């Protein structure tokens, strides 16, 4: 009997042990699950820490950008105030200097009037007339000299003003895209016999060839160089805005604005003769233009570039380096000069026209829309169903 009781106790103890083992297994499984959850939480915590660190870094960058923008605006305002003060100081002395020079240039009038008054038979009426004429002439000369002083000074500040004195420069050209003219501009580059005997394609091409080989104005030389540099940039995949050609004197020294998704370049182009030298005023103008562009576009990185065919003065090189302006020397080369543009006729229907470099609307025509292009030859343009932009009555 005692033996059976002992066996029963052992069996009961074995069942209790099995139950305890099962409980332990359950606890172990739960612990494994909790450890996995803890690992997930730790990973999420690390990710949150990384995101917080990234946001903190961006906040620091944004704060830095705001500080930099404020510094740029403050610096620009200081420059404007300094230039304004300097111009006022310079211009204050102009009337005095101009008056002295006008006195010298009109002194002979007074000599003549004095002789007429003191001769044996004085001609007082004529002497008085000459004196009055002297006063009027002196005032006119004084105002002329003041304007000359101011213009010369403005040229040192804004060297592109020189473009306005080029015979080919016309800042008010605002004719319609198609106009009637009595003379085909192609005639300027051909003999009468060539114009009469050649086909339209042949004479337009010959005129283009003669234009390319012939003598050009400073404006045309600069315009072609901007187009060439823009063409090189477009070949590299950049978007190019020809600011100097279209905005003329309003370009602020920004001949080209070249963009990609990551960077923007403000480019000034100077195609000058080898014996000429670029001075620091061009560097200052480009730098001021870039500062203004940064103020207008504060969150876009902008780089200033001067592209030229001639050397810089030693001082200009020093300023370019100090102001972080890249200087690149690029010789003039060939590029497709014919602009093939898609416009609209009087009914609103699309019309395909091409412009030669000497045509009326060449400078104002932009090649930006789908289907528009540049062409190397007239045959290429007409082969794509474009025609000349102008009509002639004669």
C-alpha cells in the first residue's frame, strides 16, 4: 500500500514537473518574441535618431543660408550706398570743372567783343551781341562737358554701355515678326548679278557665307561669340538663356545664364582683339551681377564665369581670384547660325520660318520650343520646311 502511494506521488510530481517545463517553454517563447520586438524598437529608435540628426543638420544649413542671404543683402545695400555716394561726390565737382573748360573754349568771343568796344569807332551793338552769344555758348558747352564727364564715369562703372554706341546696336527694335521691306537684306552681301542669277537657296547661303567671312561691327562680333559659347554649353546638356542678346543694356553683365539641375552659371563673354586687355571694371560688373542674381534666387548655387579671347590685366586677375570668378579662355569657333523658329500667322496657324544673322528679328528670336532648331546651312533649314522670315516688295 505504501508502495502504491509512493508511485502515485511520483506520478503526480512528474506531471507537475512537465507542467512547469511547459510553462518555462511558454515563457521562453514569449521572451524570444519580446527580444525580437525589442530589437525592432531599437532599430526604429536608431532610425529616428538618424532622421533627427539629418533634420538638425538641415536646420543648421537653413539657418546658415538665411544668415548668408542676410549678409549678401546687407553687402549689396552697402555697395549701392557706396556707389551712390561716390557718384554724388564725383558729380558735385563736374559743374565747376565744366565751367572752367567752357570759359576757356569761349574766351575768344570775349576777346572779339572787347576789341569791338575799344576800337576807334566802337561797334557796341555787335560787341553786345557777341557777349550774349558767348554766354549762351558757354552754358551749352558747360552742360555738354558735364554730360561727357558723367558718361565717361558711368563707362568705368558699367563697361557694357559702350555697346550702345555701336552702329549695329538697336535697343528699340520692336517690329513684328514678319514685316514688308522694300529691300532684301541679303543684297548687302551679294553683287547685283549674284542676286539675280542665283536661286533663293544659293543666294541666301552665299550671303550667309559672306557675312561670316566679312567685317562685322563690335556688336555683331560680341553677339556671335555669345551664341558660340551658348552653343558649346548646350552641347554639354545645359539649358542656356541668352540674356545679353535679348536684354541688351539691361543684361547687367549677364550675357548667358547656364543651368543644369544642380548648378547655375552666370557667364560674361568678351571676344576682344588679342592686343586689348580686360580691366577690373568688367570683373566688378560681373560680380555685382552675380550678387544681384543670388539675391533674386537665394536658394540656388550660382557661379560667376568670365569667358574671353583676350588676357586680363594683372589687377583684374587678382580681383577675379579674390571674388571667386572663373576665367576661361575660349577662341571663337563655328556654330549653326540659322535660327529656325515656329511662329503663328494672322490666322493663328503655326508657320515655320528661319532667320539669318542679319535679318531684322534675328536677335529677338529664341529657339526654345519643340520643333525649333539651329541649322548650319540654308538647304538644311529649307529641307525641314522652314522659309525666310521676311517678305519683300521689290
